[in-house]
């Protein structure tokens, strides 16, 4: 919780320290983004602990590939949740610097996933990860006209 809390809450609030929160519909949009991101992150943690028998921390990584819950729709929903929170703060405070921060964090997430995490998971989980990789998008769910339920074994 320390790293995502720092990246998604502490730093954005430092960057927005002198700004007034939005009101009206913009405030509720910001709350929706903040709440959605927090729920996604908590849902991911629950699946890491229960299904994967681990945590997001590299020292206690999941022992089993987690492909349930939010991972049925995105290979990286935890990062999506964190970015949703950062964008929520940007909307809450009308702060372009927070939006730029979200873009920087998103770029770092993308590079980490592509250069380290995916190759590592391929080595660790082999064919199981490769099949998952082919079925589920890296960031956002597959959408084809209507929402499709993605099922994995």
C-alpha cells in the first residue's frame, strides 16, 4: 500500500496543495474516478491474496497466475486503478500538472510492464501466461459493440 498510496495519493495531493477542489458535476466525476480506481485496486489485492496466494510486493509475489476478477478483462487492472485515481485528482483540482503526472506515471507503468513484467511472467508461467496474454488486453477490456464476458480457466 505504501508505493501505490504514495504514487496515487500523496504525490498528487502535494502537486495540488494550492488548488481548490471542484464543485458540482465535476466534483462527482472526480469522485467517480477516485472511487473506481480505489475499488479496482482493492479488488486486485483481494485476488492476489486469495487466488494468487501473494501480494503486489515483489518479495511476496503471487505463486499462481491471477486471471480471475478484474484480470479477466485487463492484464494490468491494478495499474489502471492507480491511473484512474491520479486522473480523478486531476479532475478534482482542475490541475494540468496532475494530468501530465498521470501521463508520466502511465508511461512508466507501460515500460515496466513491457520490458520486465511480461517477459518475467512468460518465464514464470509459460504456456498458461501465453494463452492468457492472447485472450486479454494489456490495459483496457475488449469491447465489440456490446460488452463480452471473458472467461478463462
